[in-house]
C-alpha cells in the first residue's frame, strides 16, 4: 500500500515527536509490529512514509505512539489498501493468527535544546536488543468478500461417509457455515452433514452421510449444492454468498453388509481336550474382519480373519456367551456362541458309564443318586465309580498258591464280596506267606499300573458282577470264568462267568478258568 505524505510530516516523524491525535491501542504493543520501506505501521489517525529508511512503532508509557528511525533485520511487512490522498486514514490492524519473527535492532535517538545564552547537543546510544515476537495482522478495513470454492474428496465411494471441502482465497470462518439442510447447503441423497471442521485457516472440511443403501447394484449420485441462502464470512466479517464449483457429486455404491451364521452356537468342552468349535458362513457382503466380545479361557483363541474360536481349554469355566461380530465398510452383523469347559471323568470330573476313567480304563459302575461307597485300605475311604482296566491287561492266572505250588492256605480277611471291598481283599492275598507273584491273580492285579495309576486290584465278587452287567461297554471280555478276590475256603474262591452270568467256586490252584481283569475305585 502506498500513501503520499507531506515532507513536513516526515520531518516530524524523524524527530521522534509524538503523533498528534493518536490514542492508545491494546493491539499495538511496544516493539511488536515493524514495517519496512513502503509499508505502513497502522494506527488509527496515523500515517507515514520514510524514503530509504525502516521504521518501527513504539508505544510509550503515556500510550502515545512514537515513530523512530531504526536499522532492522527480518522485519515483518504489513500491507493495506492503496490510497492516493495525503489526508487518507490508514485502517488499524488486528491480530488473527500466530507467526513468529525475531528482530535485532540498534536504536539511536538525537535531541536538540536551545537557550538564550548557549546551545547544546546530546547524543545517546542504546545497546543491541533482541526481541522475539509472535503476531500476525490483517487489515480490519478489508472490504472484499472471499472467493470460496466447493470441492470433493473423491469421484466415487464404497462407503456412506463422504467428504467435501470449502476453500477460500484467504482465511475464512468455518463456524459461519450451517450443517442444517437448506440453510447453506441442499442435499441430494445425503441424509445429514455430520461435521464441519476448520482444517486450515482457508479450508473447511465437511463430513456428510450418503443415503446409498448397502447391496444396491447401481451407483447412486450423492450431491452437495449451495443453497439460495448460502453465506460464509472471512475473518474481517465480509460475507460471500456465491460458492464456486457447486454442486459437487460423489457416486456411491456400497457393498452389502455381512450376514453370518455359526454351524454350532453352544459347546461343552472337556478340560485339556481340543474343543470342536464351529464354522462361519456369510451370505452377505464380504467380511473385512471379525471381532469378539468376551474373555476366552486359557488355551483358547479367536481369529479376526476366520471368526472362529479354537483351542484346548486348560481351565474350567461355567457357560459363557461370546459375541462374534463380522464387519465391512457397510456395517456389521453378530452371532453368539456359548462355551462351557468342564472336567472330564479322566480329569476328576463327573463320570458316566462307558467313559474313560482317570486310570485309562472304562467306567462300569456309578454309585446311584450321586452317593458313595466305602473303598480303599481298610475300607476307610469313599468312592463313586469303578473302572475296568483296558484290553491289554487281560491275562490268565491261578488265584494264589504257596511256594510248593500244591497247597493253598486260607487267607484271613479276603472273603469280602461287597462293592468297594476288592482292594482290601487283594492287599490280604498279596500278603499271604509264600505267595508266588508269577502265578497269583491278585499279585498281577496289584502290580498293574497302565502307566497312570497304581491302585488297581482284583475285584470282589460283587464288583465282578457289576462288570458282567456292563460287559457291553467293556472290550475284550470272554465268556469264560474270571477270578474274584472273594475267598470261599482254603481251596476255593468265587469265579464269575461272563457267558450266562452265573458264579461258581473255583479251585484256587487252577488256572483253567482264571481270567484276571484288574479294576480300581475312585471319585
């Protein structure tokens, strides 16, 4: 901006005389606004032009604005509108944004005083001062409306969220725009404007929602158009009612939302056993990702790619429902899966007939109504279940013989027949003086372990009868006689036949009808 000044006014400035008629201003601070040749240090009622010099505005303690001749570096240039009259008033400045400038100045001031008898001249030199200033100024006197243009982020989209921009040729105020339908914009296949954001000082970013439906086979035009009442202001308050580039259209074709189904919605998994899980099918749009709500038990994991829960649970848990959500750009759908983890019979959980017991055998007896029976050494313990050793344990032996192999001895205490008594019977038989392990059914049963448990024994006649009743659940049984640990006399013990189910007194020394199937009680 160029302003013509009279030479006399310039002389006044150079002398550092206080400008007449200049009031105070909170926006012009000492040492904070500087200009170079041809610029203006704007202040209401003040104007200057100093040819070949640089000047700085200084507000003194009396809030009077002085002009000083300075030498400056990195000086901020403030420009304004052009006037040609020497009486033109330059508009004041207003700080609207932040910039940073650092200036180093050396200032000198010369004053002259004269009396009736003598004259004197004094010169004072100041030291170098470094000032860091943060300010940006625009002319409040700006009377030109901004030029604004409507734009769009893309020509086509596969999502409902759309982005438009309003860009000005100077700083604009985005808060003067309304997102309400029909105020500043007209919507076509747009349901609403979700936000208007001041992205930069001259750009407003508009987020809008398209009404294009997921799965529509045809692209739909979503347009934003300036309304008849459109208006946006610049930072000086000048309103613009014309929007260049309006309307703007984005073609929208959204994929269908995913629709998923699970092959199974519940599972009761066994502790330390691989769970069956489920498979996922989708009849909607392609799934971009899966997510899970809920905390899985240790040993189990979830795939965000397949949507499956898999693994081997290592802790038990009660029935817990998980939500599996499938998502793509058009939306999401969910399905639920309930997982329960229980201890198996083999892990110390509840057992049922035919299940594998903790010793690796087959459960053939379950005490009724959840009750217990006496078991163990001296029948001092309680148990719930009986399991028979697996097939590989099947052998033929004599009941018990002494070292001569001919004579037998009555075993005191080995005559019990009840369920649970076989363990104590077997302990008594093995303790018989002169008992030979290579030929004794009880010794073989007590030495059997199956690599897991060491409390196997020769069953009592009552336990052996229960095995016969559940023989369909136990592999490898023959129809021949099986030794029980229940003694009848010095020479005989009870034999259970698995063909017709009858029992007989068998000769202890004979191995003809002496099949041995170890059992164990537990629970």
